[in-house]
C-alpha cells in the first residue's frame, strides 16, 4: 500500500493507519512559514470552533478574496498531531479535482498551529437549512443528495471514506451547489489495511463502528441513508432518549417512516434510505449504485434558493444578509476524534 501514489505528491502513509501523507516536495510547495497576517487580514473571532481547531474569516490583502482559515493545534494532550493534520491536507490536495469538495488554497505553519486556508463557501452549512425548515422538500433533497454522492464518489474511487457525513459538514454555495468539507477523521481503506476506530457523530455512525469492526467505504453509505432521512424529515431515524438508546437503535437498525413526517414522501425515497440502512455493510448500495438508484437518477439540477430562506439574522453581527458567521455557537462544526466516547 505504501507504494501506491494517489496523485503526484500524495501517497498512503507508511504507518498503515489509514492516513495519507504528502511528500517533501509537495510540503515545500504548499506550506508557508511566514506569518499569515503578512498576507491576509484575519478576523479574531472564529465563526466555527471545535476542541482543537477554529475557523476564521480571512481576506487576502492584495486580491481582496475571502477565505476560511482553519487553525489546528499541532499538539493535543501532549501528543503530536502533525500526521493527522497532513492527512487532512493531503485529502484536500487530492480533491482539488472535484468541484463538490471545498478547495484548499494554501497552508501556513506557526510554532503551535497549522492553518489550512480554504475556499469560503458563502451560504454556510446545510444544517442551517435543516434548522429553519420542517424537512426539506423532496425534489430539493434529491438534488442535494445527488451532489453529496458525487463528492463521495470521488473519495471512494480513491479508497477514502469520509466517516463524518452530516449536514454540518456540507456547505452551500450561492447557486445552491454543495461542497463537502471536514476530512479530519477520514481514512484510506482497502484490502491491505484494516482500520478499526470509534469515531464519528452519534446519530450518523454505522453499526460496525459501534461494534469495533473494520471500517469500509460502506460505512459512509450508512451515513448517507441517515442524511437522506434527516433532510426529508429534520429528524434522526435512530435518536433515543439517551446516547445508549440511540446506539441500541443503530445496532438493531430500529427505525420507521412515521406518516406525519413521510406521508408525502415517495416510495423511491424510502427504498433508497432502506437500501443504505442495512446492518451488513456488504449488502448496502455502493456509492455508484446510490447514484443509479431511481430516486437519484432523475434528481433535478440545483436551482438558486430564494434569498430570504437562508439569510436569518446572524447571532454575532445581527446582519440579515449572508455573512461569515455561519451558525449558532451551540452547533459544533468541527468534530474531534473520539466524539462517541
């Protein structure tokens, strides 16, 4: 596996941990050592924050183009995290060929942090839309799911599993296209590497993760089924009164389609969800089978949303227009490893 080159400059890590690495020439080309403030005006207040990372709006001083700067600590609990950070950078570098994945512009290194300068996606995360609507209309959900699966197909074609598909990690452009983001817990999986990790977000995690069985590309497909259910209904299919009850529901694949939420949803949509939410990973649809499913093969192209549906008053700057402060502080946008624990 270590000799497989995914693209010039990117290859699987020699440690067989499911991580990618960048070669030295690629690192020299991508990573800049001067202060980021020499090149960008960086806002002090993050618009997204996790335990070990934060995202701030930054503006290039010459071009005036706005970017999202993701600041990631190089050490966590006294442990070096550079291999994980360079893995995320490598996935983004590889994914420059995909229009459905957020773009990596450049990287800065400070004594304590790595800064990924990313494409700014102006309409923020899909979670905002889920929060303000009691389920997204089916045709619109079809369009989003098709685009999400196009992003996922690029990853799976390179044996990369995202492992944290959810509305918070899906960004919307002004013309209603999607960009997949946050690859911090993604992994390379194939016949030569067995990856077992308890990672992901509770409502979206697959049964094999909970039972500490090998992760595969099919692990993402379970999350695809949960995601389609959530977009259509604004509810989680497996949510219980406690985390333990949620995990039991997932392990038993215990879910239903209540009439009050799915009464007007097509049978094709329900069949798609059921074909993804299968306990045995080998029996789930592949990403390309998902795209060929009758529910998505006829999905409409993206169309711009009415401006008043997304531009709510911002909790930071109180603007009623699109701004860089994308979602309430209670919504953690940057999942950390071990989130299930």
